[in-house]
């Protein structure tokens, strides 16, 4: 029996660093062994360390705790207290030692404070005013307690909090500790620069900020972050700001498992269970397609809660599903269809295995009280497999025709022009001339915008019937003639300051509505609700104080926000119409009103979501706008979303005959082998091999295309940029030149997820096999080349701007990357080899014609720069 053992504390206190080693670092040497330092020394193995957790009666290896060395350290956090078991394993050669760990609680403590970017990732480089930072506070023994965090501008050299900075107070916010962490977001408002420059302009053109988290009288500081001072306003600082004193966190006041809540809410969640559809406890591996979440509560009827369904992982739990709803009774059940949740949301299909471990979390939104269910095992095959739809349904800006085999030749009504007679059934009080213009405009653009299905037509005109009425009256601009108490539908008016503004600007009485709120006050209401610093401003892309009013809702379905108007401009500027500079045009011109509504459906991906769904309230309306009280067509009280559902059910779905629509029905046709090839016909797909063909211009400063195909069809196509930051040199060692041409092998990994330069969908790594690709990636040359997505603007991961340069990778849009990964992994599961072939052409015009596409309207000519970042 081996005497190999781990030496260290089996009962560590949470938050305290513990050291672990083994009792026998070196192999035994027998007395008669001829030991020679030069030649016959026994092998000394480095100790490998692993940590396992006990879940559902089985030991499961964690991924983030692997270490190597003769002496290692571990620090156990708050979450370890709830583990059924924790085991440290040490491996030396063929010997293994185990030590079971039972952590002990300690005194309340703030363990660490970090400033991260909005997505929770480490901040790289300088920030800009208008961005959001996340203060992450790691806490010990403070579960469900409120933590106060203060933002400061730093004028003192060195790290930490200095009293000299007390006059540089910005603001204090608070958050609730959940699973040992409190996250608090701070918007870096341009007005903060006034405090940073009160002692004069900064010499290094950088403003430094940090936060402190307070426990009792101690302030624990974070790291500093740098903000580009050159983007700051120059208005002078006009006075001091005195920091508010946060409520003391006294350890004695801690009451575990009792949520902090306003006095107005006395109820609580007793338990949450995941059951089968009959309400029975799940035992073993669950193999049905629907579950029920059973919430047992007391006194919460009518209160809004949030359900989150997670796939449990030892590193970080994967969010699969979320829904807000109101509790109807003390025993409330909510069905969840697992077959609508993509399996890939739960992580790498191969790494996760044949089962996924699910648990539900319910949070009372008003109090932040939350509770989790037990974990249940679910057969991974019940989830929506990736992909469900084989054909290309990814719509891109400016694509004139989208390949959708489901509808080509199958539904004669989908591609039929919209005619005035159909619209007259929906808008009976509208003039014939207006109906003719609407019909003509919709028909003109429906293919280009991917709005050419019966479902698209029914959903868009159901929205328009409620927003524009039976006479199809255009709204030149959203009306802000509100009774002051009704302004509470906007979050910005729910604060103390907001309520005072509501009384000042809103109507003092419910009726009469006229003369109502003055135009000046309507503008103030709109800007308070939709402009910075209101949270809604970030969602809408509004950046200036007047943007709330300037980009208020207009047109057929009340399109709102600067972000959309900028997206809309990509299309309208082709006809010399600039809706960013002249937003009122959407409310004035019926053609532009129809077109902007169609563009909005495309922008929000509603044109895809709408197909085959009749759930207007939950699937369509939330993407169009908030619910609000309205009168129905008979004058009775109703709601905006309810009326849109009724318009769809009773009118538009019948007008466009969705019951007879054959969209999505597949025709069984024999597959033609060997039909699909790369653009230059160098490689042809067969039963074993598929290709991602990247076709780019020799002048890499503009975009090309990628086309993903197998032996039966073109699966996906979209825009691609294969331009490096520095130059077009393929072969420079460790260079950042453009992507080399040639054939590449490939594999997928979930690395760099959430990072701005790479996006949220992982990387398809490629390795050179032929041509310049092979030459460029020879040993000692270039490596790390991949296909990925990422940011297209300075703020966030989105597709609002053109594709950005990389350090030699192939960048595609985030929406395309999501779909490419789904199709890629699906073919890999079938055993397919997927190669990437990069080729150059003199001009892209013939390529676009061949694949029935147009150039990306967002594309622009880029410049090489040694200082450029991807």
C-alpha cells in the first residue's frame, strides 16, 4: 500500500489561502542502488493537482483548478460551503493521493474588488466616456447582504484609496451579494470629466477612475481604469460634491437566508422544483421534451419574478432560458419546452456528454430575494439540436435574395405581391391611394429584406393595425401628452427625482387630455425617458441629451432610437434619404414609413422569428416595444400587446392565409453529389468533406464573402474580411498581415467567448495545408489564425458597424458566426471533415452575381496601420 499522502489543511476557512504539498516528493532509493548523479538518477515527477466536486453522487473534475508543482495554494470561496463534497487529488507518476476538504465559514469580509468591462471581462487599454464598467465585489459570508460601492476619480499617484481623493467623489451605488459576488454597473458619464479637470487639465490626457467597496469603516479599493480625456467635454468644474454615507454593514445584523426587501413586500419564495409535465419529481435521466417549474411561495401573488434556467457547470453556469412573469397564486407552475432551447447554449456538445444538469432559479424582482431548485439530469437529445434548419436563413444587410429552400416553389402565397384588396381588410378606413402605396412599397422591398413569407406579412401588418389604426394614420412622432402618474411606465420616472419631474412636466389631471402637455414639456419628457443618463438610452443607442425627442417613435410601427435610425440609413441613403439627419421623414412619407418598419423587422431578426409562430405577445411584441394600456376597437380597456395578438388572430393571419402557408415544408429530393464546389472549382464537396470557401479581393482593404457548403447544398453565406492590421504580407514571422490563401484544416473551440475582439461564439481555428497557407504557418512562422466575429464599433459586441481588421484572422459578423458554429458542429457530429479554402479574385462583382448577393452596404475601404488593434 502506497504511503503517498497530501499534507495540508482539510478544514480551510473560506477566503484564507492554504498551502498543500505531499509527504514524499522524491522516489525511494534502495540501499544497494548504484546511484549516479550523471547518469542513473531516478526520475523526479512534478506533482499534478486536480480538484473534484461531488454532484448527484458522482465526483466531477473542475476545469479551472488544475495546477502543477511540489507546493501549491488554494483559496476556497463562499460557494464551496454548499458543496456536497470537495476533493483535492495529487498525482505523481503512477501514484495518486486524495484529501477530502470541508471548508469552514469565517467572518464577513470583502475579499476582492475589481473593475471590469460591461461583460465582466478584464479591461484592456483605455476606455471612452459613455462606456459602462462593472464593479465586481467578491464577498465572504455576506450572502444576500447589500454592498455599497463608490466611484472615485484618482488624482493621487499609486494604487489604493487616498483621502486626498475624497473631493473627487462621483457616486455611490449598491448591489446584493449572490453566490459570493455583487456586481454593480457604473456608466462613465461625460459630465464626470468636470470633476477630473477641476484642478486643471490632466497632463497625460488620461482620467483615472477606481471604486471602493465599504465594509464597516474600511474602504477596499479596486484597480484603476483609464479613460481617454481627449473625448471629455471641457466645461469647468463648478463645485464640490459630498459623498453620501452608505448604511453600515454590521456583521451582527446578518440574518442568513432572510432576503432584504422593502416593507411593502412581505412574501417569500419557499421552494422551487423542476418536475415532469404531470408535476411528478424527476428521477434518473429525464427524456421528455417539456418540464414544469413549480414555485411554492407565500404572499407573492401579483408580484413579478424572473425565472432563469441554467445548465450547471463547475466553471460557470450556462444560461439556457429566462422569462419574467407575475406569480398568480402560492403554487404557480410554468411550463418550459426544452426542444426550443438550442443544445449549444449548454456548452460544447462533446465536452458536456450525453446529459445536461439543469436547475432553475427564481428571483423576486422587487426584493432581489432568490432561490434555486435541485439539479436534475436531462438527456441532451431532447434539446433543439444544432442546427434544426439546414438551409440558409441568415439575413444580412443589403442581401437582395436569401436562399430559403423551404419556401421556394412550395408556398405560392409567400412570394405573391401584397395587393390593396388585402390591406383593405386590415385597414378598412384607409384611402385607396394610401393602400396602393403601402402595397407597392412592401412588395418592392420584401425579397431584399427577407420579408417575403405569409407570416412576415401577417405579423408586420398586425403591429401596424394597432399602432396606426384602421385608417392607417401615420404618427409623425410619439406623443408624450401624459398624465403625470402615467409616466411611471418609463423607468426614468420611477426614481424620486423622476417622480418630481413627472409632476412638473406631465398633465395634472387624467382628463381632459387637451390642451394637454406643452410641446416644450413633451420634449423634456422624451429626453428624460430616452436620453442619457437614462438606462433606456443605452438600449436605444441615444447618446446626446436631445436624442430622446429627436429619435422618438414614428411611422407605421413607431420605430424608436438612434441605433435603429443609423441602421435604417444604410438602406435609405441609397435613395439619397438620410433619416439620421432628417428623422421626421419617417413620420411624413408613407413609403418611408413602410420601408423603415420592414427594416426594423430585419434589424431585430423578427422576420426570422415570425415564421411559424402565432405567439405575438411573447415572441413579437417585446422586440417591437413595451406594453401599455390602450382602448380596443370598441372602446374597452385593453393593452397594446393584447390588441396586437387579437389583430393577428382575427384579421391578418386570415388575410394572408397562414393556415395554408407551406413555408418550412421540405421537399424530399435526391441529393446531387459533387455539385457544389469552391468559386474557382479547385475543390468539390463529397459525402465526407464540406468546405468554408472564403473569397476575398486581392485588395484586402474591402470585404469579400464566405460560402459554407457540403455535397448537397449551400448551407450559409455572408460577408468576410481577411485583412491584417499591419500589411498584406502573408509570411512575416509572428506578423499581423492578411490571411494567406490556400487550403486549411479546421477545428472549433469555445475560447475567447465574451471578448470584444472575438465575440460570443468561440473560434474556428485553421491550420495551413496547401499553398501560401501551408508556407505561412510552417514551424517558426505564423500561428493562431482563425475564423471569428467580434465588435464592429467601439461600444459592445454588435453588428452595427462594418467588419473590423484583425491580426490576420477571418472576421465575419456575429449573427453569421452564431449560425456558422451551429451548422459547423452539426456536420462535425455527422463525422464530416470541414476544410477552409481562402482564394483571391481581382473583383468581387462576379462573385456577388454568382451567389445572388450584393456588396455589404456598411463596407468601406480600410487602411493598414502598425498601431491598429483588432
